[in-house]
C-alpha cells in the first residue's frame, strides 16, 4: 500500500507543506490556513483536525484529498461503529488506547486499522509485531475514532483513574479537613476523571452532567436528548476532590462549602469550543454539581435548521419583519429558546442595523452584535443595562430573560418608542405569556400595542429511523392525536439498536407561533384569559404545541408518549380520557 505520494511527499511532514497542498487544490484559503496554524499552537491538534474543527474543511473533503494525493483509503463513521470485535481483540488494548487507533476489520492475514496518521510507521510496526498480522492503515478523523473508543473504554478509563485516586490518597481519607485543603486534590487522577467525564458527555450529545452525592456513593448522570442516564458510580470519598477540581477550573471559591455557587468555563473537545456553566449546591450528603454544556457554534445557525414547517416559518417571518415591538420566545429550561433567539438575531443582523444584547450569561459571540454580560454584584442588572442601552441608539435589543416587572416595563417602553425587542419568558404556552406579563404589572392594552409575536417551543426526541417499530394507532391514541377514528393510522414506537441504544436519536423542536393580530388585540382589550387568547389564535390558524406534537407523531418523527410528555397538560389528558369514555359509552348504547 502506498504511504507516499508522487515525489516522496510524506503525509504529515512539515505543517506548512500540507497546508500549501490544500491551498493548491483550492480546498482552503491562505487566511484559513493562517488561522488554523494559530489555533493549532494552542490546542496541539493535527492540522487536518484543526481545519475540520474550524469548519474550513469537511471530513469527507479531507479524506478525498489524501486518498487521491497519497493513495491511502479512508473509512466512514458507519464502518467504524460496526467494527469487528474479533479483529479488535487481536490488538493489545494498551496499544489501541495509547495510540488512539481502531482495528475495525480484516481479510486473511491483513488487519484494517483506522488511524488519524496513517503513515505513522512506528504505530504500524507495533501492531504488526504484537499481532503477527500485516497492517493496512486507513484514514479516519481522530474525532470519529475517539467517539468509538470512548464507548469501548471510556467507563473503564474512569474506573481506573478513580481507583488510582483512591489508592494514592487512601491514607488521607480519614482526615477530611486536611484532605480538602490540600492542593494535591488537583493532581493527575482527579484531573483525568473530570476531563474524561466532560469529553464523554460531549461526544454522547449530553446537555448536562449531574454529580450527585448519595448516602454511600457518588453518582454521575448525564442528560442525553432530554433524559437522564446513569454514567458511573464512584466512592463518596472522591466527592471533595472532584468538586474542588471543578471549582478550580470554573473560577469558584474552593473554601466555600456552605453556599451555592455559580461559575463557568470554556472547554475544547475535539477542537470544538463548548461553554460549560457550573452550578454547585450544598445538600445533606455534600455538594451537588451540575454542569450545563453548550456548543458555542451550535447556537448560531440558519433559520432553515430550526425544523419549522413552511406555514410556521411564514408566521415567524411575518413576526420578524416588524420594525418595532416585542418578540417573546417562551418555554421551560432546556427547550431550545436560546437557539431560537440567536437564530432570529442572525437573520436580523445587517451592517445597517445596531443590535445590542443584555444576557446572563452570554452564551455565544456573534460578529457584528454588541453583547453585554449581566453582573449583579457590580450593579449591572437586566433593568439597569436596558436603561443604558436605550441611550446607545439601538435598532434591535435582545434581553436574555424578562424576570421582573421593572424589566418588563422598560421592554414595553422600548418597543413602543420604535425598537424591536427580543426576549424570553418561562411560561408554558404563548397565551400564558400574555397573562404572565399582566401579572408583572403590564397593562393588557399595552401588551396589545407592544408585543408583535410570541413563540412557545419544546424539544421532542426523534425516533431512530433504523429501528422504529410501526403499529396501528389505538382508539385512545387517535383521540390524543385528534385524528378521525374511522380512518386507519400507522404510527411508530421506539425499537432499540446499536446506533441509538433506546430507540431515540436526537431531538426536534415543536413550535406554537402566535402573531398578535387585530383579533387578539380585541381580546386583550376585553376580559383577558389564556383560554380566550388561545381560541382566537387557533381560529386564525395557529398550531398549538399539542397540534405540533401530533403532527410529528403522524409523520413518524416521534411517538405519542413523547408528545404527551412535552406538550400535553393534565387538563388536556383528562379531556382526552373523558372523550374516550364518552365514545365507548356511546358505542355500547348503540350496540
């Protein structure tokens, strides 16, 4: 197999040389190469990995480049995930983990090995000597290899590091105060555990990590696709060291153990930057830590990736085209509000528009937008920042969240005086947002004049397309979906396969988008209730969250149980149950 191209060019020789080849092929620009080399100095990653992490090249284009230039074939993520366990067992686990390679298949006396540096002859020799087989290297991005290795050995690595920590500090466990104040808590074993914990959670697509002290053990769970799953259980003796390590890297006070603390840090995993928000809460068994993981680039995306249906997208466009007014995005924590807000800002971000945000915290930096970080200790609150922002000649203002009556009143005044204001509220529906503003002291007629549109949203888990199981919808399910009983309906349930584990893979947003029309303004001028507002909006074509959820179930995207979990309130479930009971009673009388 060819390990060299024409003229004896080595694959990963001088960094500049590889970069120049990519420029010559028209795959990157000179400016992109310069930016990648600058970041490479900080991260220590390979040039190819850095280019892919920055989005300058895709894995496919990079693979194609040196498959053509050097004659080295590449291997897809799909093939790596379906590696041959018998081939894997032929190679020493220590070599696989230390060199970060993946034997995935073979033929006769030849092993196929995925490598990020397929011309690393020292690694090839190690494998050939230890196995007695001939190695045929294939290229795969290090990110793809690490993802499989994490699933194979991640938990084992953490257990080994935990045992190393216990062995190293066993003599100190008896003296709690001395151990907690000792700087040695930050040494290798605990550092390795915390680093691995964050990396594995990121690679699994987790949004949160929970480190929870129980009575006799320390439990680590992560939230993947909105559901918590247990990742590991450690000795409770590790709590103080693990918490101290997290406090150190997030800039918190390691000596304070009686009060809640909040911090944040930036963490780079596989060349991608993540914002990690840390919350520490004292409990009866010790301090509980929750780390929220947010991919910075993931918040700034194009509108087409929000998952809107065409009719909902038209409604959103109509709201965004207003020159002034308030646009509210509502939903519970973790429902994707920040993504929607940043996407709307991206759409509105033009050279001739002055956009200023006030956030707590600033979750992603957007070029061309002025962003302000709330600092309560310094007296910089949402309300005080807004008063100053209004003197900065803004066209568009984003408020991270309307939390109190003062902020709500200033936002209303700003919108009436010609500004477009975007903000979030923690309410369950679009109509409930109106009553929440009234509770904050905003007059109903002012809401009608100020608010131009409200977006409520939730995230439902997507069914894995590889293993979802079809079945005929039952009478109860048709009632929940508001689907005609006489018409047949095929819907799906989760199956479970190697690709997904539990039948679900990823999440999708469902939306309830309510433009404030003349009819809704008339309701606001009369007796205001959430029910009347919703009825007026539905009569004008709005899809409620329940309708949007049902739409996704009928199209085979999610399940009835997911729709009920995120978009059905108790009143709706009771009504559906009563409807089913009445239906069965009527059938019995007819018979």
